């Protein structure tokens, strides 16, 4: 019986230019990343927190297990609300990301 495929091939690490392929790859890799973070937290016990911005910059995905409050540090005036949620922190990350993107676009417009 002859093989028709060469098996799993190594993927070159380079930015994916095709937007459709980029978003599909992001979704698959994000799920894998969150799964690995959950496994790490379960097996080794550290607090794990991840925030991922989608390539289209329309959505923010976050993962925290079991508590991400410790990631903020003792010296930080805790932006986490009283219920222990990360809503305010996530909003601050989104706002910072938007501001950075606006600055990038302004530089690009200025160069044109």
C-alpha cells in the first residue's frame, strides 16, 4: 500500500498574510493555548491568566484559572472589582490596545 501524503510537515514560522487563514489559525491555536494553560494550572497549581486580541481586533478572549487577581501584584491599586471579576482590567487592556492601534494608523496615514 503506497502512501499518498508525506505526513505532518513542519510549518514555517512566519506571519500569515491571508486574512481568512489567519483567523482560522488564530481560533485553533487560541483553543490549544487555553487548553495548555488549563492543564498547566491543574497539574502544577500556578494561577494562569491569558488575554488574546483577535487578528481582526474586534474581540478579546481571556482565560483565567483559578484566580488572576494575583497577577496584578500587591503594589497595584487593584482595578479588579469587588466581585473578583476582571471586567475593568479587560476594559483597560482593550482601551490600551485600541490607542496603540490608532497611533499605528496615524503614523501610516502620515507617511502616505
